[in-house]
């Protein structure tokens, strides 16, 4: 059920229907578009949407069958049901392309390729074309719409005789015309012509008696008469008789064909309905492509979860003006069923209602809807609207009376599967009383579990939404700096009407505004200002969340980077330990060989005690010598290290030294030092202190601190990476030569980096070309909430080959 009777006109669906009908090629499709109506069955709606989805795929891959203009023969076919009726030659000619189209469609739906398009196959179920009817229709008509000579032997013979006699007449008339010219009865420049279907000779009126024949006509001046020579009169009569015979034969052929197709009239009527259905589906698919609409996920519940939904008519209008529409984000569910929208006049409240009503109605009429693919749509059994003025002099209705009649209808028929849309709820009468009645109606609709959107300026309705489950507030945002509406819906809090701000912007006298503020009370103005401040803070918080999300993404990238580096270092350390182990083993093996050689020489010496004693003494001397040399090397290394440490401690402080600050457990790197001030960097924080409070760390301690600081490198690296991104960030990105998908991905990443780095203006170089890449990029930019505006660069900077983007 939809209400009121002018539902479609109020929402603008009549213009959507006209848009759809304009894309229909044949009268049957246009008629089905006119008959298209509101559906409440999920399977029926889903099937209609599946047809659009499949047909768009077919169009993208190239249609395997023709969808061309076909005449509406349903009335002719109904007439042919009557015994003795004969199809007209014009209808026969219209029948041929329709049958050929049906034949191609049916050939496709039984092909292997059609298995990927089950909805189209189901649409063609039960449709058939008799092969004899199809072949006979093609045999009896040619491409010019005539019945060919081969239609019957009799027709071929009649037409042959006609051609022969006409040829004889032509020769005779031309011969007599030449004689008339020679005799001076006709002017030298005239030619034979046709009057009343007969060949005649133009003769001067004064000489008309000299040429025997039948006068068919004369010129407007009366100076020329057109005579059919008597010599060809009889032959012309014979031609006329043959033409009658031709008509009789053609009528006989048409009658025979009519008898042939009469048993198949029902099949032909069903086929013509299919041609209309195919044409309508094609028109829906074309319109869906134009409005960038999708087939969303459906659920058989009262439910709305729309992402980036757009009013199709408003978007079409703004697109012609090279502007973009602000999309609507909307969710209604069992916990939040009724949305109370408040905000400034001309801020987009009514557009929200019309967008919601129009899109839901389009969906349940079987049309694709303009929103993002992750949206989810429910089905409502009833849609009620109260938008605009229903004042009627004929019915003695005031504006408020008409609103009350609508509310009465809602209360009588609303249920849990109802969607209602009410604009300026409670308006049209004394505010306090109108607000009270509106609140009572809203309470009852909430108890009935109905779904809906209402717009209002009444504070009691805003408070009602905060205090009752199932009802929630929403506001149309307003730019308090520029004093202009943003046309964005934000749920959660009520909005202000911004009456004083709008009046001030249009130049209303300040003294009158002060007087109005006094009358309304300062507390009310303070409440509005608090609402404004809350909205500003929420927007700022949303921006910070975006920045944090991007920073978190960057941090994850940095952590992954350092994990890879750490793994590389660990692998390198393992390799070094392995090398050291191999070297140590080599030294041990060498020492063992030396010992074994000595033992062998001792054994060979046997009784030569003096030689054995000498070998043992040599071995002991070698061990003592190696030990002494090792001690001397260690002593020298220690002395050298002590000397270097002394020199290190005695040297003056300079930039790059690691220092500690007295009375503070802080170790950092000295950035700069002067007579009275030193700057120390600690975890990317710069501290200023006096040089006297600094102590230089020993080299050992420096190495120890360096090792410890490596553990916290990942945290400091985030800042350095950010600094590196700032230094490497370019204010212009060049996308020329990129594919569309790659260009869009690069643009999205580039805009994210610009937002993270707080860059206020960037340029996107896409070139001019055919404007396709420019259009795609701007569609992407129009969906970014952090973008304030964008447009062509100045002519001297590249014009429409560059899009200049300003960030919030």
C-alpha cells in the first residue's frame, strides 16, 4: 500500500518513469514501464533486480541477440483469433523482425553460455516460436516490406505480365511524344508523365484535338492538357485488370498465412510480451548504468542500511551543472526505527525524506538504486508520505487539516512493516498545540513498531527522541564559519535551526536580532551554541580518528620493516657465530696436531731421556711464551683503552656526544652547545640546559647506552619516518598514462598521506584527453569527507588537465 494517491508525483517517481520509458525501444516495453508498480514480495523484487544485473553483464560482454524496434502487433493478433480475418501486409512486415528477434533470444537461452544467466532463462520459460510460422513469414516478406514474386507462381506470372505491358506502353507513349514534338503539338522540353496512374503526354491546349486519346488533366493555366493516347488505352486497361488480379492473389496469400498462424496466436502474444519484457529490462540496465546504481543485498524484513545513497534526479541535475550531490548515510533497524531530523531551513531535511522515499519505492518497483555495494535493503508492505502542502479549496481543506487527515490514515493503517515520511511534523497551527499533537502521534506510531523519518523544528519532539526507545535524533549539519548548510545528515544528536545565523548572513538588522534574542531568552541561544560546539568537536574528533588510523597504518608498516631488518641482523649474527666457531675449531685442531706431533717424537725417542726432556722443555717454553705474549697484549690493550678514555674524558663537549644531565636520569645526544646553553635530544624531544650540568659518558657507557637505545628505535623511527614522508611528499601527483584502476588506487593513497601530513592543498595531474580519467578521479574525490572542495586549476597552471584539491 502506498499513500497518498499522488505519491509518485510528490516523490518525483513520475520523472524516473519518464526517464525509464525514454530508454525503451518498442511500444511493448514502454507500456510495461507505464504499468510498473509497487511490489511487496521479496522473490518477485529479487527476480526483477537479478534480471537487471544479468542484462548489464550481457551488455558489457556484447548482446548475443538483437533488441530492436518492433511494432506492437498484440491488437492485430487478438483480431486474428476471429475466423475469416486476414492479417494486413503492414502487420506481416512488422511480424518478421519480431519473430527473428524471438528466434535469436530463444536460441541463446538454450545455449551453454546462457547457463550463467538463470534469471533471463526463467523469463523465457514457456515461450516458443513455431518453425513453420517463422519460415513462412520470412518467405512471404522481403526487406522492403513487399511480398516477393516467389510468394506464389500465380503472383509471379501476374507481375511478369504487368511488367511486359508497362514496357510496351512506355515504348508507345515515348514514340507518340516524339511525333507530337515533331508536329509542334508539344513543347520540345516536355516528357511523358503520370496522371491518375496512367502515362500521358503534355500537349498544348490549342492542339488537343490533333492527338486522339483520353484527357486526364490540364495545367493550372489551362494552356497544357495531359492526354492518354488512344493507342495505349486498351493496354492500360489490361494493366489495371492485372493489378486487381495481383491484389486478389496477395489477399489470398495473406488469408492462407492467417489460417496458418491462427493456432499459434497465444504463443505469438506471449512472445510479444517477452519482447516487451526484454526491452524493459534493457532500459532498466541502461538507466542503472547512467545513475551508477547497483543491485543491493535484500532482506525480507523492515530494515534500511544505506551507504552513500543518492537522489537520482538531483544527482542527474547537478551532474549537468558539473556539481556533485552529498550522499545520504541512513540506517533504520529494530532498535532505532524512527529518525527525527532537525536543522536549518534549506539544509536538506526534505531532500533526505524524498531520497529515502524515492529510493525505497524504486527498489520495490524492481529498479536498481544509486548507493554503494555494501548497502543492505529491507522490504516494506506500506509506504506513507506527508510532504508538501495539501491545501484544497475544492475540498475545503487547510494545510493543517490535510496533515491531520494524513496522520489519521497513518494511525489507522500503520504496522511493523510500514515506512512513513513526514515533513515539518506538527506545523501549520499554533506551535505548542501542534507540537503536542505531533508528539502524541509520534508516540502511537512508535508503539505500532512502524519505521519512519520526520523533520521538525519542535524542541519537544527532539526531547521525545532522546527519551524513548526506538526513536533517535538526527541533524543536518551547518557550517558555522561560512554560515551555510552542509547538506549532511548526522545521527545521534538534534540540530539547531540556525535562525539567527541565517538572518545575520542575509543582512537582517542587528538591532532586531538583539531584540529577538531577548524575547527568545538567552538560555535557548546558549543551548543552540552548545549544540553547534558539540558538532564542531565531533567533526574534529572524526578527523583525528582518521589521522590516527593512518598513523596506525604507517606504524604497522614501520614495525614490519624493522621486523625484517631484525631478522636480517639475527641471520647475520648466526652466520658470524658459525664462522667464529669454524675458526676456533681450526685453531684447536692446529694445537692438537702440534701436541700429537710432540708426543709422537717423544715416543720415537724412547730411551733417549735427554731428548725427551728437551722436547718437554721446548713445549713448556712455547706455552709460557704464548701466555706471556697474551698477557702483554691484554695489558697493552687495557693501557691503550685507559689512555683513550682519558683523552675522551679530557676532550671538550661537542655535537654528537652522548651526555647525561645532572639531577635527572636522562641520557641523550648533544645537538648543539654554546657558552651559556646546550641542547640535548632525548627520544626526539629537545631539552635546553646549561653546559655545566652535562657529564660526558665514557666510551663503554656510550656503547651500552647505544645498545639500549636500539631497543626503542621503533618508537623513534615513527617520527623520523613521518619527517621523511613530509620531506618526500610532493604537492602534485602525475597520473598520466595510468590505467583507471591503478590511478584511483594511487589517488586514494595520495589523499590519505596528504590528510596525515596536514597538507591543505594538492594537485592531481590527469591530463585532458577524453576526460574519462578526470571524471573517475573526481567521482572518487566527491566521496571523501575530508575534502573541502576541488576543481580545475587556473588556465596558466594547467586548466582542466589538473584537478586542484583543498583539504579540510
